[in-house]
């Protein structure tokens, strides 16, 4: 399935990510858009391992490599 380029998601303002210490789940609140029209809100839910991999891949794609300084996901509440 190809997603049209005009669809995108963004983190929701003033709603930080959270994590569950018992399950290791990381929850990122996101807003969904078609062009600049808000279409809804949802949470991106990842395991801690998946969240770490995603962060590493994003850092690499942005040219930060593996040494990108970041706040540990352990600090996310």
C-alpha cells in the first residue's frame, strides 16, 4: 500500500511521551493530518526495544549517527 505524500503525523503539543515501567511500553501522542487539516489524534504505542530502534534509525536518517545525544527513554514518565 502506498501512502499519499500529503498524509503525515506530528507529536501533539504539550503532551509528552510516557512509559510504563512494568510493561516497558512507550506511548507517544500524535496528531494525524491530511495536508494541514487535522484529521484526528491517536497514540503510537511501542515496546521499549522498538522505541530505542526507532530513535536510532531516526537519528541516523537525520545524520546524527549512533552517538546522538538524547534523553534516555528511561526518563520518560
